[in-house]
């Protein structure tokens, strides 16, 4: 669990159903029940179309072409976003192995506990075998059997980068060392990095939902409220609008000076800085938006910092050119901040984190807008744009919008905030 998720604290009671669905591995496709008492909010996701079978099959075909070119026999990936990306299977990780073999040639094989087989089949969106294993049997023997049945009896096989070590070791042992293990990171990135029109459409809807929910919260926060109460309001609004809440981080007062917050109790009062970092999913694809404002009249310092952060966002977008190393975007923002007296580099007070991250099925995925990332910017890549400024002991400001690169330049999913008085 990421620290941001942990620090969201108590979430909306209305989001409990969504959380339960997530734990069951089905949240990306399930439509959450609309809560009552959210005036004026109606679902915005009715027209959202899930990723088609044809698109998933095209993803697998591209992956297989790459494996043939690189003489890699197969890719093994366990439960997680990449399994969903290629197969549609949505499942949580546990001590019981659920994993897929995508061979360089032939249909996929999904290995899963026998009592989970019906649930796995519910979301399997492509042709292939499901091979169950019972509690007294080895899932790794099933994986090795799948490899051999697809003609992969030796040589290099790849594992998706987040696959846990006990699965890698289990396959090694079950195969008696017949395979050499290589990283599947480059293979997966080569397919997932560029988003399709269908993916962009789902991300647009998710961002529309989150911004509308933020607008509702901005109009309804009141003095005396706690962060958990505001987060509950945000999640309730998100569900009413048709999204599945993913996170709702609410930082107020001094807690806003720490990018992922503080456990010190905080309540809203006149002059409070409110920093919200929030997101939802629509058919699994994520939004990530941050807004900061002040309850009441902002001070001159708060206004100056807010304006500087927005200028940082604008510079990031202005630097985004096709072929530019994505790390150069971070460098440009940081150079401007240093001229304004922040930093230097990643030092506080200033910007201690990267300017942005990739986003898609995962809230944070490569490439990253951070110094040294040499990935050339290409059409179809998606990022956040979030160059905050944080002053320990005082307050912090973060503004965040997501965008995708096109052949003619960056395109925002949501318009940049207008001003500290009108941040939505």
C-alpha cells in the first residue's frame, strides 16, 4: 500500500462497497451503487466503453512479436495491472499463485487455485486455457507444464517486473533449472507505454469525474471539518458521478507542507490551506488531480507560492516536445524554481519530488518526469503534471493535472486551475 493511500484515513462509508469489490478483484468493471443525499450529481460514466477483446488480442500479438524477435520463449506475469492489461483478468495477490503464461507462439494459459477458477473466468477476456491447481498441488508445476505444452522446454523466459520472487524461484525449481530468467520489464513497457484512443477515452472520463467531484467538495467544505470528513465527501461525490474511488488525500494547514501528509490532527479554520490529491478509476483507468486553495482570504505569501506552482505546471507543458527526454521537463521546472529562491534541486523548502509520473491502469507507472529519465517523449504517453512547493512548518501547494502527448504537443485531460480563489 502506498503511503498516500494509507494516509487518506477513514474513507466514505459509500466507498466500502467499492473497496470490497477491489479486494475481490472485480472493481474495474463493477458499477458502484449511487449514494443518496448528493444533490445535483448524476453519473457521468454511462457512455464509457471497456477495452475490447480485439484490442487485448492486439496487445498480446505485439508482445508475442517482440518475444519472437528477442528469442524469448514466454512472459509470465502474476496478478496485477499487467495481467489485467493483456488478459482482462482482475485479481488480487495473495500467497496462492494466480499467474498467466503468454508464450511467444500460441494461446495464453492462466494458472489459478481450483476454487478460484469460476471467478477468474468471469474476467478472462481473451482466448486461452485456465489450468487450476488444488491446495495440495504445485502451481509452479502447472506453469512449467503450460510452458512445455506451448513448445517452451528450455531457454530464456521473462517475468513481469513486479512478479514476486517466490513465483520466479518456484518456476526455476519446478523446471529443474531448464530456463534462464530474464526481465520482462522492457517487453511490457514497449506495449503499455503508448495509450490507445480507447485508453485515452477512459482516462478522460475518469478525470472528468474527479474534477466534478472536486468542484462539489470545494463548494461544500466548512470550518471545523476534518480531513477524513472531506475525504468521505469526495468519495461519496465520486461514486454518485459513476467513478470508483481510488484515493482521496486531504492535507490541511501545516500537513499540506508534507507531500503525503502528517498524522497530526488538523481541522479547517479561516486561513487554512487545503490540499487535495484525489483520483478514481473508470474500467480500471485512473485519474489523478490535485488542487490547493485557502479557506477565506489568502496571504500574499500563499498567493505567491500558488502562482509559482501554476507557472511550474505551464513550464512543464511548454517543455514537452516530441523526442525530448522526459527528464528535461523536470529540469526546466526546477531551474525556474531555483531562480525564484526555492531549492536548490530537490531540497526543501521547494520541490522534493519529481514533476510528474506516467499514468494509465496504474496511478504511477513509467516513464517519470524526473531528472535523468532519458525516455524520448512520444505521442500517446500519459503523465501527471504536479510541481508542488512545500515549506516545512508552514504550508504546501500542489496543483496537478494529467495530460497526454500528441503529434502536435501536450493535451490536458483537465484545464489548469484558474487562481487560488477559483482552483477548480
